[in-house]
C-alpha cells in the first residue's frame, strides 16, 4: 500500500475509493482466532478475497481475548484482503490507542472502525479493569485530529523531531450505529454527532426489521447525514430456525419480525432459505436512498459470503 | 454518603482469629445510614462472633463502641481507653475510617469489617446506588444534573452505546438503569435535548484517582 | 470615596491605636468595630460588609509574633487573602479588603495605612 496520499482521498484505501466512485460497497467480518494461530486468519481471508471491498478485523469482540485486530489485519493484508481494523475504547487509553494507530499505519492498514466496545462482563475476563479513557465519538474525533490536523490528542505535532517532516497516519475513519437501540429518538442525533466528529463511514448493527430501518434512514436523510457519511447496512444471514429465534429472543434491542421466522419454518433447507432471504434483503437495501453499501456479518459462516455477494449481483467487486 | 457492605462473616472471623481482646468500633455517619457499620451493626457482629466463639469453646473479650466518625481525629478521644485495652480493633467504618483509625493508633492492629463500595444515595429503604465517582471535575451541569461517568457503565460522555435497551443497561438489566436514557429523559424534560448534540472533548482524568492519591489543602484553614 | 471604611479591630492593638488618633480627620469615614482578636474576623463577614455598601474593610491585628491568642492575626491574614480572591473573581477590586499589623502604640503607621487605603479606594472608584 502506497505511503503517499493519493490525490483527493483522505486515506486512499480501497474501501474509500469504492465508496467515492459511487459503487455499492461490500464489507464483511473476519474474527481472529482465540489462540496464537496465524494460519486460521489465512483460511478465513481466503473465503473473503475477491468477494469484498474490505473486511472488518474485530477487536477482542464480546471482550473475549483473540489475536489483536492490528496483527490479524496485517496477516489478512498479506493474503490480499484490505482490512478494516477495529479499535474499542474498553481496553486501551489514549496513549495506547494513538500508538496503535501509528503502528497500524506503518503496517499499511488504512481503515479504522471506532467502537465503544462490549463491557468486559460479557467476555472471558469479567474481573479485568476497563479503561474507557474515551468514547467512540471522541475516538473518531481523535483519528480526524491525527489525520487532518496532524496532531496528537495533547496538541503535539506528529513528527519524529522538531526538524523532521510531519508524518501523520492517514486513516479512513469508521464508526458503528445501532438504528434500533434505545433511546430510539436519539439514534439519528447520535449519528449526527459522529458525523460532526469526523466519521467517514459507518456500519450498522445487523438489520431484520426493514420497516424500522427505513424509518431510521428517513430521519438520517432529514438531517442530511447520508451525504456526509457513507452508510453501510449490516446484515447477518440466518443459518437456522434456532438462530432466528435466538436473535429474536436473546439479543437485546434486536427486532426480528415474524416473517423471518415464518419463512424459515416453512422452508425445507433452512440454511439455503436463510441465504436466499439475505440476498433479497441486500437487493432491497440497494434501493434505499442513502445506503452506500452492505456490511455482511456472516458469523462463523464466512465461506458463504462469496455466494451471497454473487447472488445479490455484486460480483465482481470493482477495481478502483 | 460513602456506602459499604459488611464483609462475609467467615472472612471477618479469619481476620480476627489471632486476637483475644477485640474492640469492634462502629461509625455513626455514612455507614450508619447505609446500615453497614453503625451501632446496631456493631451489636450484631459482636453477638455473632461471641456465639461463634462460644460454639468453638473460645473465650475472647469482645467490646463494642461507636463513635461519631472515624475520619476525624477528635472523635477517637472518647474511646482511647477501650482502644488501649484491646489487642486489635475491628473497624466497622468505611475504608477511610478503617485506615485513619490505624493512623491515629499507630501500632495497633486495625482490621476492616466492611467492603467500601461507592459514593451514593438512599434510593429507598434498604436500597443504595452510586451517583459519584470522585472524578475531580464535575460536569453534571452538561448532562441535566446526571453524571455520565458514574451512571453509565462505560462512562461514555457522548451518548449511549448499543447496549441500552428499554432504559436498562445490558451489563445488568435487572439492576442498572441506562445512564444515558436517564440523561436523555432529563434533558428532554429541561428542554435541552439539542445540547446533547455537542461533541464532548476528551476528559482530563488526572483530577481524580488517575492523578494519584488525592490531597486537598485549603490555605486559609491551615496553620 | 463613597461608603466609608469599616475597620475590624483587635481590641488589644488596632482598637487602642485607633482610639489614640482621637478626632484626627484621617478617621473621617472610618467606622471601627471592636473584636476580641482579629482572628474573629471571618471572610464572609468582610464580604457582607462590602455588600451592604462599605467602600472598604480594613482588618487591624497584632503583629504576628505578638498576638494575644497566638495565631489569631495570622489566621485573619489568610482570611483576608480569601476575601481578596473572591473580590477579584467578582471583578470588584481586591484592594477593598486589606490587613494591617499594628501594635497599640503605632499610631503614625495606622494613620498612614488608612490614608493609603482611602487613596487606593478613590483611585479604584475613579476607574469604575
């Protein structure tokens, strides 16, 4: 990945260029392994190569210890996948985060997704101290400050010494949004805050309730946010009826309308039906004004991603 | 007030096992209000220990006393003799008083009977909850009088995370309200919702615990 | 200079010195309050006096190594500092509260201190 700033782009990443050119972008997720297993990352990357514009490399998701996002991201980059590194605010203070951003950039990583991070009580180390030196919005503002003002949080210029040239990390800045979270009436405003802080793109939590999502998009469009921020709609294909019911009953804030359950229940091959429904959903999302792409979270089902992307008419991925 | 809960009895019994003349010292302020270490609780603990000792066939002298506060030197004067007569003091004050007791009576074994929890308020009979973390830079005015540092599980300053559901925090929906739902509702009541759209900058944590053990000097009161 | 000066005087020093000045015109506009010790003067009292319309408050105490109550005048000095800081915060002029250490016989210095304070208050009034 070139180090010099491509003309007119903030970071010059593939994802940025695809979105800037107006293509409907496709991103997916790659969860690093829970051990020092470099090979596992290559295996997952293989499934996604060519099917996505970039892949999120999660950061100790659900507070379970995994290979770090930057390390796994670098390994994925070697496999020809453009990573979207994730940084949560749970585990690192501003010193570590800025250090990681510099490090990620030096390794050729260009997209960073800013997250608050699941509370440690959900993971395998509930007795750990959490950090939360900042929140996701402050993190977005920080990355923007580093990139555009070429300064650290403390105000120091990003240069190795007084006489050295400025060498700032040029990052394409991402964030996440949950259109269905409470307080509901604050959600579009919260996206507004992220836009004000400088976010370039956001990915939403997975959507099943398309009506509510369309309502959220309406509020987003009313505020003109879709023009300032590239919005990628999150989808997760349902593997089974059990999974559908689990999502409906056990995942806080997730609304799963009956139609998903009913259709799956009626289908003979539930997995195939789940894929089909996902493809239809993506096609519907493409038609919503302000939706710039799809974020496919095929949890432990990464091998089906190419098929879904192809089914939705999104292959081959554009070369920009 | 500073709230606390009494340590489990077994842990206390283990802490005091080596002592034959014990003074159980209560505190009449915060821990009386949250019913963890006041005169009543001193009585309960003393009786429990005596009954346990009786069962174990152990003869031990256990005296009881409660002073106004254990965080100010002058209140210890009232129990100077009792302290001298004991070979250990089981302090039922909060972590501050339990430590200060040991400073005032240097060389005396002082053991904590409580686990100190948070700066909180009495929500209702028997229920206390946290309101303040002592961050050293109070910003509740920006949030309608509600502290996001304390009442949000992640101390977020710019709005809720995705784990807010029906006014509850996903960390413990049965017991924890979403601080940001509270802030949102309050600001709406005050007609100040628009103020929540301002991006709050990074917090200076150095004015609180992160800056090191706190110390306040009020010049006009020193001599 | 409108409003006058209220002198909070230690009865062992300032009060006696003030009395020795008799009806010297330097005392025009100066109202004296007798205290057992300048250490009795509280910050809040000083500010309230100004709130009620006095132009200035002059606290008169014994020299610090000679206070009858040992640390009274030293305490008063700190309280005057707090009052001055409050006046600065309010933007109304720190010079409106002042402390002087005067022994009971040091009338020339007391007269000079009162003159200096009046001058400072007039100058401040002129600016206001």
